[in-house]
């Protein structure tokens, strides 16, 4: 099959998002798309501090002197995205900023938070008798972990690290307090509800906490062989530009999405005069009620772009390394590394500390400050790769490989041999064949075949949205026995057969697939800009529509019925 047959047809419109406003570019929307709805609703809020009483209050609009403010645009019906810009003032101490940031975000997104909770989290550890044992274990784990972290925060040791952990928990506390209508800056130890909005932050960690804590029913852990995200770092011809792209794979119930830009004036330490954290500004894809990406895809003021795909763990013997002490859950380590790192090596050094063994991923850290357009000799530190499983973290500078091959692809399998072997994958290769091999799995071969056709942002989007399973069938033969599976670069598991003979978790019909794409470049990242498309891919397969899907009765509050959105160019005030 010719390589060009493996790409999507040319997309119609790109849309520019300017300060959450939409400006269409010629030649107009695709003929099949419906007319655009009325302009999107916008909301702004500010969090004020009364110096006399020390109390915080929330008011509408952007007010001078505010501790924090948020601008929000709800445009999901037209583009598939909502947009949030959140900022704080460096005139106030970090703790006030952090709590106020959470308050401001909840004030403008509370409707989406409610709907996302009902869609994804309302029944987790709910009133189910068979869940009692697991939920008690989970509650005990989270409470013990929070208590251990509180002790470390109070110890005075390693103040830079634990200052950022404290600020993150304060931001989460402000988010939940604001949503519940009881804004009051906390004093003393933070009281974090294990089954409140912390569940939104734990969405990835729970995939591994469930098997580690022996959850037996209703599990959200990944089915055998299931994928979770695709990513590509691609050098353009002549090394003139470096593109970074990421597809999130998730349940379609998670498609209530917000693109966020945080400008938080946090400092490296609590002492007055400490410098700003390198990652004080961040743009990322996210969800209502979630104070980090979770996908993960970040553009940072440090010049870094951080992204990952999940590699999981298939070796049950490693769960012994998952424990609440000497452990910081992945979502927190992620945030701390994004704030404190100045390059790929320091990002990896910060992230690897207190490995929780949960949300086990392959991370790619692209340092655009190290990238020199047109350079023929690879500059050190452009690409750092880190892989984590319970009890083991491995990292390396992969810049030479990136320049030799012209790309680095990531598709839910570890690249380091030590991680691959320790995570139990050799046994799966022996049983199921190339589906679990690093170099011969279908997405590895598709990336290898089609990456050379990427010449610009638009062709990168086409590759990352690629799913042409009806014509491009050659890679299914890599399974033993072969199976029909609608997995390509952007999966469409809703189109899978209702019954399959093998890898039932991965290839069965389910409400799951690639739900977005994000692409940036060295030039766009300077201004936190990127291209993004929301929803399952639709150029080569039918667009997903809730009303005609086989998934009746699934809650999807706030979702459009038809998910057929073109990419948007995102830029910020």
C-alpha cells in the first residue's frame, strides 16, 4: 500500500481562537458541517482579599488588585472546546494565590464541573456493597499518603519541592471550597476529601491503585492491551522546525474538555524574594475540576513541552512497591516537575523522586530552548525520555536518536529494555505476538511508514487523526490469531465488532478512542499557542454521534450529540 493512502483526506477549516473568540479563516466550514451557533457565552471572575478581615470574596469581572482572576469561554457546541485563562497576582504570597486560583476557576466553570462529575465520577466508590472493601482500602491509602506528605511539608526539609506540593493542595482545596460555596482560606493542616474533587486528579493513578489494592469488580483499570494515547515528536525536513503532537485516548464520557492557560506567580520557596518558578505559565489540555492536564500535554514558560503516553504495568509482582509512605502520586509529581524544571534533565530528576508506581507512563520532554532550527549536529537535551513503573524509573537523552530517525513516536509501550522486561511484556509478546512488541506493534509500523509525509502543522494533524482501518488492514496480521480492531493512530473502539476472539479488552466494542489532538511547534510554543481538535477522528470513518451509537443509557451531560469538529488554532491574550 502506498504511504499516501495511509493519510486522511485534507481537512477543511482551521479556526483561530483569539482570547477565547473565534475568527474563521477561508475557505469556510466544510459543506457537511452545520451552521455555527450564536457566539459563545463568556464569564469572568475575580477573587478579592479584604485586608481588614482577611476574608476572600468572589466578584464578577476582572477587578484591579484581585488575588486571582479567571476568564472562561464555553464554546463546546461550536468547536468541541471550552477555554480558560487563569491568573494570580505576585503582590500576594504564594499560599493566598494558590487557594484563590482554585476559587476563581470553580467560580466560572462550576456548571461544567457538575456535568463532568455526573458523567465520570458520581458512582465511584458509591453505595455498592461489593465495593466496600476496596473503597476502604483506597480511602486508607489516600489518607495515609496525605498525612505522610503533610509531615514532610512541616519538616522543613527540601523546602522547594514541598512548597510546590503544598501550593497544589491549596489550589485543589480552593477549587472544592468555591464549588461548595464556602470560601475560607484554610488554617492549620489541610483537610482534603479523599472522595471529593481529588478523584478528578487521581483519574490516572487509579488505573494502577485498583490492581495494587486488589479491586475485583467494577474496575476502571485498563483492559489487557488497551492503549491510552499516541504521541509524535517530528523533525521537519532540514531540521528547520520541530513539531510535538499528542492524541488523548479515553472514554467518550470524558469529552467535556477545557483548554487552559495558567499564569500563576508562584515562587520557588516560601521565603520572600525567592525567584519565580520556571514553569509559572502553562498552557495545556484539561477537564472541568482538574488542575493539571491529565492527558498529559503541557507548554511551559521554561521552554519545555511535556507529554506522555501510558505504558502501564503487567507484572503483578511489582505492586508491592505501591505504598502510601515515601510516595507522591503521579499527578502531583507531574505538577511539581512542570513548575521547577529548567530543562529535560531537571524535569526527570524532579519527577522521579518519590515514585508512587501509579499512572505509569513514558514521558517525553522537549526543550525548545535547546533546539536550533537548521542545525545538523544534534544539540544535547532537545528530547529527554523517562519511563516509570513501580519500583523503577529510567531516563535518557534521546536527541541523537530523534535526529538520526527524524522522529520519536510513543504508543503505550516502553522503549527501554529494562522497563519492557520488568513490566511483564515479554510474556505477552510470547502469547499474543507483535501487538505487544515495541517495534512491530501496529502503531509503530504506521508511524514509521507515514511520519515522512509530515511537512507542516496540517499534515501532522492528518497523521495524528489517522484511522483508515477499512482500507489499511495490513497491520492486523501481527496478532496471533489476527483480529479486527479499529485501532490506528487515533483509535475508534466504538466501531469495533461487538465480539472478538482475542484481546477482548482492547478490541471489543466500547465507548473509547482518541478524543482529541494537540500540535505545537518551536514558534507557536513561544506564545503558548497550538492547534487542537476535539472529539473522535471522523475524516476517514463516520463521525461519532451519541444518539445513533450503541451506548444507550450512558450519562454524557453537556455533550454535543454529533462530534464533527475541525481543528482550531489556539492563542491567548
